């Protein structure tokens, strides 16, 4: 098993352990789900492989969070747990089968608990039995490795209920890609319908909380300084120079200053410095006028960013949007004049999750965390990154 796969597995197991360790009044459940849909053709491929209907079978293990004293109340008593998925993608010869494990959170919509309409968001890892090979499987340009990230977003509606059982229908979207760690990496996008049965350990009527959650908004409780050190995995593609097929590390350091609202919304702004070993190696091997004279600076990237993190005890879901102040190597090879190329040249984005050593709801002065993220040039994946970070609270 490769080092990146081990890091992903450790992160998912740790995330699940932290979720289950939250001190809360919980009602555990098992949920069986059948999904049917189709892979959406990628417009970047001239001849997309033929596919039949996609079928998936899911087993979820989780719990409803009825705790009134911590993050459960703020996020309207969500359900959390793990999804285990088997998928047949509709063309075994090209795409094979898919196995997935995803931590998830299901949010009650319309500010009601327990709600009949839920939004479930899951993010984890998938294993594909078949992937791109230039000789044996050249038409599979969307999956370039056995292991990928897996993101699923589903909207479900309850249509029948007893004391310990719910029947639901849903519609959703699934995306799998390896975060640019191995090319080609166009990714799989699927639209899916679902039917599921949810079996609870306890009667739902045992949890008699208000049907409407009232949050008390107040002024910021804490300002903070945040620093992170990252290690990424990146393979150069043909938009960044000749296709090399080599994976090289990306080293990054970031600093941010921000404010935590209501103990759960962590806004920040800061600077990131990145060094791409891939770009540095390319400049060693090829003399490029204006870049090779100072390889270190030419292989560097400086980003000014703003971001937010949604805190849930020991866990935080993070999003960022940044502006590239300096990325000369990428600019050299991105010569297109279309709007998409220009946006990717100027803007960077990042989505991921962090696990904190101490419960963030208690606003500790010092806190350590580890994270896993996908970084992108606007919406196009750039590299997968694992981080170690430190947060220092400046209480009012």
C-alpha cells in the first residue's frame, strides 16, 4: 500500500473515531440503500466509453446526535457515521467495480428536528478495480489510479416512518478523482437516484426536542492565529509542460489570522507559500528563458487567500479561495486565452477537513490538528495535500 493511501486511510479512521467519541445523546442506526443512475459523459473526451446504468449498494452505520450542549445543537442535531459502498459503473471492461468508504454528515433542512428532508454530505476514499492503462485500457481517461477521493452529496425525503424505521427516497451527485496525484485524472461524475431503509436502535419518540432550533448569535468570542505545514503529491500534466508521468512533492507553509463566530464559524485570511518539486525538476532538465536562472523562485507559488471552517467538536470542514500573486511556471505553460484558462491562472481553491487534538467548542488557547485537502487551480485539481497545523487563540 502506497504512502498516500495509508495517509488517507488513517485520516478516515481517525475522523470516524472522533465522531463516535463525541459525548452526546445518540440514537444509533443501520441504513441499507440502493442507488441507480448513470455516469455523466465528460466533454473533454471526444469519444466517451459506452455505459449502461450504474448500480450501487450502500450500508451506512451512524447515529443521530441529540446533544443539546455542543455542536449538535448548533447544526440542528445532524446524523453522522460511515458509508460503505459497492458500485457497478455500467462498463466492467473499462471502469470495473468500485468500493468506497465515506464518513458523512446528514443535516436536517428547513430548521426542523427530526426533519423529513435531509442533506447528506460524504467525503472519503474509493478503490477502483480497473483504471487507465495506455495499452490495455486506453479509453478510461477519467480514472488514473486504483485509489481516489470520493465525494457524495444527496438530498433525501422521508416517505414512511414507524418508531424505529424510516423509508426514504433521494437524488444526488457523486464525484471521484485522485486529486491530481496520478494522471489522467478527469474524474467520474454520476447522477443517482436512491431508495433506502433506516433502522434505529431506539424509538425516535424518545428524543423530544423542539422542532425548531433557535441559535443565539453573539459577537466574536475569539480571534486566532493559524499556521500549517503541508506535504502534497502532484503529477505534472500537459498544461504545465511535457507530460512526464512522474509524481513529485509539493511543500507548503501558510499563516492566517481570523475570528471565530459563535464557537463554530472560523473565518480567516492569510498567505501561502508553496514549492513545487515537479517544476524545479523540469527546470533542471530544460533551460527555459526567464525561469531557469532562478529555479527556486520560478518553482514557487504565493497565494493570498480567504477561507472558512465549519467547526464540529474535534472536526472541521474547510474551504478556501485564493489569488495567485506569484506562479510563473504555471503561467508560462497556460497560454490559452479562454475565460477558463485565465481563471485557473489567477485563482486557487481548496476543500478538505481537519482533525483537532482538543475540542474546538471549548476554544482552547493552543490546539494542534492534522488535515487532508484537495487543492485546485480554480476548479481543476492541482494536488492532494496532507497538513500539520497549530492554532493559537487570542481571546477577547
